[in-house]
C-alpha cells in the first residue's frame, strides 16, 4: 500500500519533521513497507481470540506477593567499604568550595 506524497507530508507535519523531497520519498517508501507488513494481520484467524482490553488481565504475567526478605546484601556491601560509620559509607566530600574539599 503506497501513501500519497500529500499523506506523507501530513504525517511529517504531525511529527514536526521538516523533510526535503528526497527524505519525503524515502519516508513514503518506508511507510509503504510498514503498511504492507501490517496487511499480513488481515489474514490472521482471530475468530476464537478473546479481546484483550488490558494486558494485566492475562495469566502470562503472574506476580509474586511483595514481601520483605532479609538478603544480607547491605551488610556485605558495608563490610567491603574502606570506611564506614554505622550503616553508612564514608566518602570524601566532593561538593563545595575548594577550601572545603581540602578539609
């Protein structure tokens, strides 16, 4: 299915694209190929397919309960820190005056 040059220009205007004539022709060709590939969906047998209004309604993405579990990763991280104070890693100051950085 080929789009007319006017249709391609209208799409380009909607997308706020300024295309020169060569780009418009390439876009016309690309959009034509996309529309042709979409025509393949016309041949799909969907008679027995239930309409899907919300992807969350499927059983394909079953989620687990959101439960807090202790993984121990925080303590492993803190144990590898060069310097720490309690549950915090101490790092050199890097924001502020030059004088403050030297302190």
